[in-house]
C-alpha cells in the first residue's frame, strides 16, 4: 500500500479523534497508570464496555496496584471479578500481579518482551499497555481495529503479520495514544461486525470497501484478529462452569451438590468433570474430598 494512502487515512483518523463527537469518555482513558490500563484491557477481553465500567472501578478500589492484587488470595480476586465472566482472566491477572511484584519491583513493565512474559498477556494486550500507558509508537489490533484495517485500508482479508504491520505503519509518531483510541472507536461505533454504519463513518472517503459500495464478500470475514462466532452457550460446559464459580463466590459447594449447582441435576459425572477442570486451572480447590472452595 502506498505511503500517501496510509498518510491520508492517518489524517482522517486524527480528525475524527479531535472532533467534538470523537472519542468516548471512558475511565481507563483518563489514566496513564500501567496497572490500571492492564486491568481494563484484561476486563475488556471478549466483554462489552458497558459491562466493564462498574467492575473496573470496584476492582481498582480494592486492588489499586500490583502489590495489592498480589497480596490477595486468588479466590479474593475471583470474587472481585463478579459479573465479568471468563473467570480465568481474573486468575491470570492475579498471576501477572505476582510476577510484577516479584520480577519488576511492583510495577507493570514497559517493554514488549517483559509484558508478553506476564501470565495472560498476549500480543494485543502487551501492545495496548505500551500504547495507552507508555504512549509507545505501536499499533494495537483487536477485533474492532482488525475490521477497519481489512475493510478500509486493505480491502481484503489480512494475515496476522500483515495486520500488525499495517497498524504499526498507521501510527503517527508521538501520537500513538490518540490514534489507537480512535481506531478502536471507529471499529466499535461505525465499522461494526454486523450492519456497519458506513453512511456516517468519518473515514468513509478513505475506505476501499465503501468505494466498492460494500459489495460482498466482506473483507473482514476471516481476516486476522476478527472475531469468530462462539459456540452455543446455553447448556454448554461454559454455562455450568459459570454457575459453579458464581456459587463458590458465596461459599463452599459440597461434592454432592455439584450437579444441581451446575444446572445438570441428572449428570453428576459431567458436573464433577467441570469441577475438576476448575481445580486443574487453579480457579478452585478441594477442601478435603467432599467440598469445593475458591483457592
């Protein structure tokens, strides 16, 4: 892609960010504290912004820095994760806090390799912390940004390395924070997975797919970083796991009550398998042989 085209798109993104109707006002956008950024990015994984706002504030009131989180038990952190789902993320955040305390003097590191070494921190989260806490000149590619890159700039599906390279090329030197936040909002508010709001999109004039009148196939389909449909939740092991963790937040669960707690009163074997899976992941432990508790 020609540099002139990249530069023109970059300018459009910055104009959108500077507009009065530009960026959403979100609490994690009012800080450059790396721990608070890491908490927000972990909570936002596969979770809508509206569901994160309340838990984010409550979590940080209790665990305001890595040391406070590391000093708590894993069970305390899991309890503070109420309402967010995907409870493994809480456990990974606790483990990351321990690593920050033991290896980085109680601070979230500001280097890509060190961030990637933290439990639960993948390529996107590491770059998001670098961009939003340290204002490093790196591009971040989540599902929202990935759609914008494939549709607007490439006009075709992208491989992972292509998507990251394009995101990095787009970043204006010294304005990484603003640019990346704008890209996230473009994907979340306009370039949505279903029924994108192309008519009102502030970068429509620079969009290749819009220039082609949105003719199928959608360039975002199958492109690197874009989300795939999840398996059915109702009746799934994920649903049973969620019910069991929710019960454990309130207190111990007897082995005899696992089937009823998971919602499978006639399938004791499945309930026990799910319980043992939580134990294997560190999300629960057996107290004796007949009682399941948070770690």
